[in-house]
């Protein structure tokens, strides 16, 4: 598609000597996979490359090659030799607004993304809303270059495609994503390893937490959806991790029969909010999330956050209740 844009990105990268790669603050397989895929390719063409991530790496992604290079110290932004910043799968550019101005020089920012809501905050924005994942976008760009793609790079990029399509099972799975995946496997990506780490590998306590979520399924009138809730106390009881909880909405969406168009998982968070994760087979949940709670995301996968709230059971249904601010 946008070959001029790809050329511009290639030009920026070719000129740069010391590149800083950034993941999104919502860590998932796509932001990790596309960032680490770029890391391998850029390091292989002789660039000095730093990778920064604002949040700890979930255990699920520790199998990705060379995640040991990921830094979490914001001092990396103070390095005066950095002459290019690239961010992957960050739909709003929010968290870097405070970090980029701390850099000693103003440097170009390239943004690779596939969120239709991306406000184009980069110097160059490679934003392709029809792409199944940002990893797809990065892959298309890399294919337009003559840089070599190692098995390690292929493994990272395929992880992004597989996780954003829940292993080719979601409606956003495009033929481009399938073609890309076949090519990445030919380049040495290990699909069984990706499946194992991302779709299975659940701890006993995580499965118990999932069981609880399934037991509580109810009809949510707010969104006319099938919903469930996870309380803070449940997470504590089962020592659930962020990963354990975040997988529930995708799993329910995949497992429920077609009568259930929209799935919502409500969960209480440590900061006294209620977070919602929505999945859909039809209705635009990004729009629903935005209208009701100021959330956002994609048409078929979106989320929202309701500050100062908790979950309460009322007559077999669950409701979000505001905590009075004192
Ligand atoms: Mn994505």
C-alpha cells in the first residue's frame, strides 16, 4: 500500500545510528512482537538499538528471543546519541508525551500502528487500520526493504500476528495476515512454540479464576451483552496475574456460541477503578465503549475504565457502583 511512506521510514532508519524502540504501555503480543521483530532486523543491519518498555514483561512473552535487552529505566531517553525513535502499536501516544521532551535533542518519531483511532502523533505515521496487527504493518514495511529477516525476527513478528488474531480465529484475520504468517514460518518462525506460550500454559490458579468467571456469566443490560466480573478479592485469592485476567474476554468470545454478539469482562483494579474488556462479532464496541464510558479501541475489540468504582451483585446481575469521593 503506502510505498512512499515505507520509503520515508527506510530513509529515516538508514540515516540513523542509534535507534530507540518503544512498546506501548498496554503490553500485549503485538506491541512486544512488532517491537522485538524490529529490534532483530535493525540490530542485524548494524544499528545500535535500545528497547524501552514502560511496564514489566509478562511471563507469557519471555520466550521471545532477546527480551533481555528490554530496558525499563527512563534514563534511556537522556542518551544524547539517540537519533531516531520508533513506537509500535501505541494507539494514542499518551505515555511518551512526558518522556520524549526529556530527550537532549528533538528526534524524529516513527509510529507503526493499526488502530483506526490513532491521532497521527508521529513525524511519520505508518498506520494501517485494515491490518490485523501492528506486526502485519511492520512486516509489510520490512518486506519493502532488502534487509534480511532472521528466524528470531520472524518469531517475534509472527507472535504479534498470532496474538492479535487469537491464532487466526477472530474476524480481523485477513488473508494478508495468513500470507505473512506462512512466509514468517518459512523464514524460521516456530508456530507451535507461539501457540503453546500464548494460548495454553495456564497455571492451576489461573484456570480456577477462569472457572469463576465462567460460573458468573450473566446478561448485561448496559451493553446488551454477555458479561462476567472479576473482583479484586478473586484476583488476590487465586494470585491471578494481569495476564490471567486479560485472557478471559478473548477466551469467552472464542468459546461462546454465535447468539452472543458482545462479551464484556468487568474487573476491579488496584487503583479503585473498574476496567472493562469488550469483544464483539458484530456491533462496534469501540463506539459503545466510547459512548458509555469514554473508552476506545477497535470495532471488534475495545475497552474502558471507570474510575472510583467497584462491582456489586444485585439480583443475580452485576452493576458498577461509584465509590463516593470523600
Ligand atoms: Mn495490535
